[in-house]
């Protein structure tokens, strides 16, 4: 059996993923990271996009929003504002959300409203990219 590490992905609403995995690939603000068991400890910001998980030789794709990642030799903990497995993404709904956010950004917004809309746009874009990359 291959060496594994514990992956936990948590959002404010729920624990989205919690299992032993062989590898985790993600995008931090400083670039992409591949994490295997016995990885050196790291703490970094997570960029909205895709987390790719290898479990039992199969890949699981998860669209994520911004957040934080803590890596130890035996564990990866991801705290994010959104996490959706690729097979649970409604692509049409994400496309509609993306268009709505883009239209809203064209309007005059307060800084707080603009930040909220930017986050919505990042969520929708991440979902669309992950779904299109992993269509079955």
C-alpha cells in the first residue's frame, strides 16, 4: 500500500473532504504545489482554483475559493470559503453566476461590494474551469 496523508477540506458550512490520500496538488498564492506524504511543513494562502487529489490511484478534482493551507508530514488542512467536487458542479448555474458577477462589476460599487462580487466571480470561474477540465 502506498504511503498516505490525511486531507481535510473545510468551509464555513461543512467538512467537504476528509480522507487518507496519496497526493494533493493545489495553487497557492506563490504558485502550484504538489504535496506527498512526509512533505516539509508549510503554511500558505490558497488561491481560488482547483485542488487535485489522488486517492487509490484515481484523481478527484475539487473547485475551491480563496483560503489557507497548512501542511505537515502527515496532514494537509485546507480552510476555504468554497469547495465543490467536480461531479457536483452545476456548470450552467456557474456560467450564469459568472455573467451576473461580470455585469455587476461594470456598475459603480463600494469597495466592500466590489470585493464580494470579485469573490463570487472567482468562485464561478473556478467551478467552470474544473468542470470543463473533468467532464465525463
